[in-house]
C-alpha cells in the first residue's frame, strides 16, 4: 500500500473591519471580534473535520494562531502550534496598507479577473505570487516529509493556500488565482510516492 500524507490547509477567520478596507497583505492585523459568534459553527465543523493526532502549524501572523485557538476552543484537543514563516501571506511592499482605491491606482498590470491584482504584479519592495509559490512549495514538501504517512494542519492565508495548490498541481500563478479560498474554508492535499493529489478545495461547513 502506498504511504499517504495528508495536509489540511485552513484559511484564517475574517479580519477586523478596518483592515478589510485596505490591501493588508502580510500586515499583522487582528481577527474581527464582532463576527466571532457567527463563525463558531465553522470552527466547530473544522474541529470535527480535522483528524485527531494531526500536527498543527500556523504562520507568524496573529490571525492564524488566533484561528487555530478558536478551533481548539470549539472542541479539537489543543495542540502545540509550530510557526511556518514561509507560509505567510503575500507581502505587498510599499503598497501594503493602501486603501483598495489607492491600490488599484498604482497597479502596473491589469488585475486578475478574480483578484485585485495580476498574478505577476510585484509591488515595490514586495513580492509577486510567483515569489510566494517559490517559498511555499519547498515548505509544503518539508511538512509532508516531517509527517510522512500522517496528517498535518496548516492555518494560513488565501495567497499561501493558492500557492500550495499551484505547487501541488504545477499551475501557473494566474491559474492559482482562479481558486476561491474563503475564510475558514478547508483545502486538503495528499502526497503519495512523491506525487500530489487534491482532495478538496474551499470546503465549507454545510449550511442550515
């Protein structure tokens, strides 16, 4: 039987309203306290959905650690969280923190049909999505190596989850931006004999 390693990728919960008015990128912004009650069913669903004895990772940004702690509070046994700096969100350089209107005004390439900037756009002092794929890919492989034959959870960001999909599926950054990755959604990647398979993308709790 081939050895299967499963990586469960969770996008962090919704951030505070003031941050959502900006292109916050890799800024360390807080979660939205006002939506915590409405998000509890999603946290509880994730607590049930993630296999027990999984190893947990998050990024150095507080919103991913806070999301993991909310899932633990919803019923998953609390685990040690290992930081994955290379899974942090795309850094927008000098454009980070601009309002969406200001951000749109400084773009040098046309925006992606499903995102607010193009896949190859590289802000001054920042990085493109290609750069994110280059740092996420080796880290994804390393996490799979560390958990060979087992399960791991990475609480991360929309950009780094798309980058993981691009690496696993050998997609272009443009194609990666065609994936919807919602807050508190679950994406599952599986590696067998060095090959990646997509088990789920943007999985959400049942409604109603």
